[in-house]
C-alpha cells in the first residue's frame, strides 16, 4: 500500500506567472501524506522549468508531455496516482496550508467515497468571497441522499440551487478505487464542461458523500483565462451532456419532464444568442447553429417546451418545416433587441453616475 493517502494532480500549461505559488501551497502542506503530481502539458513558457525545480522533493512527481489539453493532463496524472484518494488543483489557484491535514483526518474517520469543501473566489483586486452549498455538513450522507438531493441539480433536473455541489473537480476528493474499478476519466475530446461530466459519472458509483464546513481552495480570477474564451464546441456539448446524462441515469430519473425540456431548450437558445454575438469573428457560428437545430432531440425540445410568446411558436413551426435560415434570422433579430436594451441600460447607468457626482460636488 502507498504511503500517500491523497494524490494531488496539477495540470499545467503556460502558467509561469502563477504556478510557483500554486505548487508551494502543496509542498508546504502541514502533512506528509500527500503526493504531488505536476503535469506539464507541453508548456511553451517557463512553467516546465519551474516544475523541474521541485525534482528533488520526495513526494513530487513531474510529468512532461506534449500539449493535449487539461483533460489529457489530468488523465496522465491519474495513471501515476498512488494515493487512496485523488484531488485536483489548477495551476493558477492555491490551497490553504492546513487543508490536506484536516481533510485526511476526516477521511480516515469516515471513509467517504467523495468529500467536498468550501472555496474562495479571489478577484483580480484580491477581494475574497467564500462559497458553500447548503447540504448538511460534517455528516456522512448516504446513497439515497446523493440520488435525491445531490445529483438532480447537477443533471439539470430541478432548479434547486441550494444543494448544488458546484461542478468543479477541484473542491472535491475522490476515492481512487472507484475511479479505477469503473475506469472513470476525463473526456479528452472536450475542452469545456469536463468537470461536471467526471463528477456525475463518479457519483453514480458512490455509496456516500461527506461535506466539510471549511474553505480550503482559493480560485484566482485570471485575466484572459480559458473559461472566458469563445468555444465552438458549446452547442454540440449541450446536447452531448444531455445524452450522457440519459445514458448514465435514464432508468433513475425522468428526463422528459417539463422543467427538463424547458431547461435544455433554453440552454440551446441562450447559447445561440451568445454565439451570434461573435459571428463576425467566427464564421463557423451560423453553420454550427444550423447543425444543432437539425438534431432530432433539439427539435423535440423546441416542440415540447412551454411557449411564452408568438416568437416561440414561430421558431417551433420553422424547425418543423426545416426552415433553419429563418430561425437564425429570428435569433439575430432577438439579439439586436437585446443589444439595444444593453446600450440603453449602459447609458442610463452612466447618467446615474454623472448625477451622483454632481450631487456630491454640490454638497
């Protein structure tokens, strides 16, 4: 049996400005029962060299590989992990130094299949905001609770946000035995929403869930981070997520319920609007929209959703008659209306600021 209780996997790509602080937050933990796996995913800056500075550390493994994306890096780390549990951290974030000592103590006492903890959002100005869900803390929640309370919000089956455990891989600890037994890994074809897919598949096989009442993870807001960029996969991944959820849990939940239909249809619609905002910079946008609208499941969502106005009925009818150009035109018109409202709101906000300044000067 490995002497390490938790393997902490850090995928790294061109993070030389932040990665040393992140690694140090692991190296300087108050426990020696973690192994640290640094996966340099083909960085072209100094990140790889920074990793090599820790080469002599007994509990640090360093992997240099060709660039393949965060999913390939995490999977490479999983293959090398020797701990009873695994944990993930992004290369621009950092952990509290007492985190793993406290986590290990809880895991040894409760033998949880999965454990989570609170996290802090660290803004670009350094302001910190703590984040917790509202599931019971310091209790070992059973499989029935996972099925009734934890999974439904993650699978978009209900609006209940208070039990939403956050779809981040890094605020959780996972039993390695489950990952190995069921061959759970990150989908390397994806470059977005990969965390949620990993989490829901893992939860399918969990017998229990433990929630700590402390914040340990510090999520640092980084300008121009990957999460803020346009992604051509968004539309097709919405449908892919739904199909995977049905494949994993179709016998456990009703995916044809009205809320579910409305949620997925609204997700497609909102993403179409967002994609149209950048169509001039990304000429593939229109083609991608038409492609997703041709999918039978998407047409079914539009057909069965709750329709709130005449435009919704028109879109549904156009899809029934395969008039995809007209649907795109309708959404372009909707976007134009939204943008006018946004400009008006921006002007009003500016006027309010000017009025406040004039009042201050007058007083």
